[in-house]
C-alpha cells in the first residue's frame, strides 16, 4: 500500500490510479491519517539523491519499519486497504522498454552512405526526398547516411543536374570540391572542368559558399568559382543553354561563328574573339561539353573554316 501512497504524493500515478487513491482517502478520515503518516516517514527516510539508485530497497525497508512502529489514530471503522500491484506492471513495462531499446539501438544495423557513379552514360538518381539528380559522365554522388532527417546532404564529384524537391524545413546541401551549395527547392546544373566550377541556376535560388565567400544566384544567373583565383563570381547568363546543359551536348546547324562564340562563353566562362572577317561564317557541328575542352572546340572551329587560333589567358582569338 505504501508504494501507491508515495507514488500519489510524488504525482507519478496515471489518472485512474490517482482517482482510486483519492476515493480511498475520502472513504474514511483514518485513511487520510495513514497517508499523512506514510508521507512524513517517507520524507524522513529518503536518502540523498546521489545514492538513491543503489539504496532504494533499503529506503523502503526503513519506511516499512517506521510505519510498523508508528501508532495511528483509532479508526472509526476498520480501514479497507486496497492491494495495489502497480509496481509489478511498472517492472514489466520497464522490461518491455528495455527489450525494444535493445532491438532498436543495439541490434539495428548501422546505415551506410549511398554512392552512385555514372560511367559513359548519364545516370539518373531519385533520392529519398524525391529529388532527381542526373549524373553526367564519370560523375560520382555520395548520399549521407542520415539523408532527409534534419538536412539533405550529398557530396558530388564531377558534373550533374539537380532538380530538388522543395522542403523549407530541410535544406539540401551539396559538398562540391571544397565549395558548399545550399538550396531549398530549385533546379540547377553543376559543371566542373579544369579551370572552373560553375553552378547554372535554372529555377529558384542557390547559395554557394567557399571559404569566406558567399554568393546567391537566381534563375538566369550562374556562380563561377575560378581555380586560379579561388574567387566566387555572380554572372548573368546571356544565351539559352538549359537544354545544352541537360544533354551535355552542343549541336549547331548552320550557326554563325559569333553566335557560337556567345554560347561557348556562357558554357565555359571564356572569352571568344573571332576576327571581324569571319564572324558571319557559318558552321554545323556537334560538341560534347562534358568531355571536350574549350581548346578542342576552338581548334575544330578553326579547322572547319580554314582559320587559325591563339590563346591569351582566358581569351581565345580566331583569325583568318
């Protein structure tokens, strides 16, 4: 009985048990006296909190002994003591909880990061949050083991397009060659080559951070990190290159040289300067922007129109 009375005093009973004790107290004034004496002895019997874990049973024995030696007021009628077995149920519940914790936390296999690698063909990956990632040739994507819990974190090596499912509560974070890209819900392409790491934003908003620098871009803009200067720059995209980035293929048919030069400037972050006499010449060709360098493409253009080319810093000059 004393267990239940002390539990009532410390307010750890459930609603039905609490109501049962209240009814018992109201049934006879002698019951209230028993309760008060029990609580008083319990207070005097309690040992310091730091030792309660090891001496709880001793405290209960001490309480029972003092209860046996304490005279109580003569009741008007014999108090009806209720037998409570709540502590037995508590022990059983504790055992069940222990088993559950054992199964969940000890026997549960540790989750490992997922890794995806594109070979020559592009690889489309749908993540657990329903975001779609298209890995371009030779790109690698590593998805963290706790992806889509508090955050959505991945690591990218190479080039890829991202169509991110919007979730304001869980930012999507990409670790990309010492640069961190953070978004909520948007679409963009990360393009890496020997000289630049570029983020082309197709929709929404993208924030890139590198060391102490931070740049935010919206649709129609790109964030460019130069491996030479290690600077982040925000640049406006002047041509329609979304389909080219998605297919990683630049197909041109009967296009003017100056128009082709503008496309290459947006795609590769270079400056192409064709001589005035050849700007109106036209060319038909196909270029793989994921694998062909600017030098290879400029050389192909020069050979096609029977011209020559030279390079100075980041500027490509085509002359007749």
